[in-house]
C-alpha cells in the first residue's frame, strides 16, 4: 500500500496524540507529514523530534519562532510556519493524502473546509465544522469528491452500522432511527439543586474518557451530545426526529442504528479513541489500534435511560437550533464556547452556561447559511454578545 501523508490539525490534543500513536504503530503505511497545534510548543517539539514531519504549525508567530529555533538546533528539516493561512495550505497541498481535523472549536472550520475543497480524505473529529457550517461543508465534500470519515466514536459507530449506500437516503435503506449514545457525564445522577455549586475541576472529571477541558465541560452539560445530534443530521441526512439520544453510562455501545424490520445494529468497544481513528485511517480496511479487546464478562451489565432535558438544557437547545436551521447552530456554538471559557475561568456558574446560551439565541435572529461569510458573521456576533453578557455578570 502506498505511504499516506497525514496532516494532523490539533496534533497536541487528545485526538492528535491518539492519531500519532496509531501512526507510530504503522510506520510502513502512514507518515506524519504536517503537525499543527495552537500553543503547546514544548509538546509539538517533542512530536517533531519523534515523527520528523515536513511541516509544523503554531497559531502564534512568536511561538513558531521558538519552535523553529529548537528544530534547527536539533538538526531537524521540519519547516515551521504560523497562522491560519498555513493551516489552510497544509490541509490542501497536493502531496497530502488525508487530514485529521481535530482542532477544537471554530478555529478548525477554515482549514477543514479547505481540505474538502481540495478533495482530501477528511477524518473529522472537529464538531464545530458541521455545527457551524454543515450545509456549506457537506456541499464542498460532494462537489469536490472528498472522502468524509467521522472520528467521533458515536458517529464512527453509526457509520459502521449503516449500510454502505446510506447516502441514497435512510428511509430507502430501511433505517428507522439513529440511537446516539451518551455517557451522561459526571452529573447524570447529581441532585439538581447541587449543580449550582459545580466547580470546573468536577466538571472536567469525566468518568469514562480522558479529554480536554472544553469538551469535558460540554460532556458535563451534554452540549457535546447536542452538537453530535447536529453532526449526525448532516453526516447521515437524518431528520432531528430520527435521532434519539440514549444515556448509556458504560460507554461500551458507542451508538446503534435501528432498522425498519426491528433489527438494531450496534458497534461496541472499549472507550478508546484509537479505535475510530484507526478505522478512519485505514478505511475500508481494519488495522491494529493498540486497543485492548472488549471483555464482556468483565463489563457484566449495560444500562440505558432517556436523557433528562431539564437537567441537560443544552441538549434541548441543540435540537431547537437544528429545527430552526440557518445560522442558529453557529450562534449556539459560539455562545457556548464563550460560556464554557467563562465557567472555566470562574466567571460564570455551571448552570449559567445553558442560561447564557439560551439568552444569546433569543437575542440574535438566525439568518440563512448562504456563505462562509454569513457563518463567520453569526459566529462573531454571538461571541460579542455572549462576552458582553459575561462581563455584565448577567448570569453570575
């Protein structure tokens, strides 16, 4: 098999690190061609020493200069670049075979869209690309012949459980609904009155997954699952009514598909992101991911329950904006990024996250998602308003 050059957007995050672990296991098949990070220069330098990429990128010019000096002193041939334009370039170069899109937040939108327009194989781990600009992104994938493989464990599981020709329509394939599993996060059983006192440390202590702080908080509010509902709509052309969230604390069934004949096909595995990453890298083949085999006897039981929309108000908001359409989901995503950052900075209480998100949605009318400029304008307006509300301590 031809050696594949991989650009890793978000190389120092949890998904990026897991991606590099899978690449490490298959040096005859994959090369880390470009490694891109936000600010973690020490970690990125360590990765450059091991994987010797052709390019490395940091968002900040000063940090990129630091990394450049370190690489030169170490005798590395890695070319160090900086800024969004470099991310876009390294997502669309002709010699790049695949792009791991794992930048957290809205920052990943433009480089991932560039990869789609260049017809690349895109391993999508960035929720915000579809949440902010699902219509634009899916159109670019279709028009430019890109290959889109979902890396989120839930969407990867759905992809595996769907028929190969699902693009012709879920109804035509006999699919009744998608069952999107959720761990419920650390507060699924916490008394509602106790949630007002939740600290950032408690919210970031996920019971099953090791994740970054932002996505950990999103899991605690179940905004993460709400964003995944929006993703599933765009990835699989599924109506909101055909996407059912199922709280499954063990995180062993990663998601399932229910068919018209009553069959339910589910994908199971240990909660380790290397499984969907390896599946996406090698698709349609399967390769070793370094993941321990699933021991059903050790698990013993699997539990399921319906989500509590009163407890998880952010999940309801996601369904609301999906039904509303246009730039509503971009507004929600932007407000949520500001709200989570404020919570982590102790400027907003835990329950204030959902309240702030809802207030911004109510204040800003959604427009059509006609262009990237429309999306970015909605994003900027929502961030500005959410920041103003935080500064005014409206939900403190």
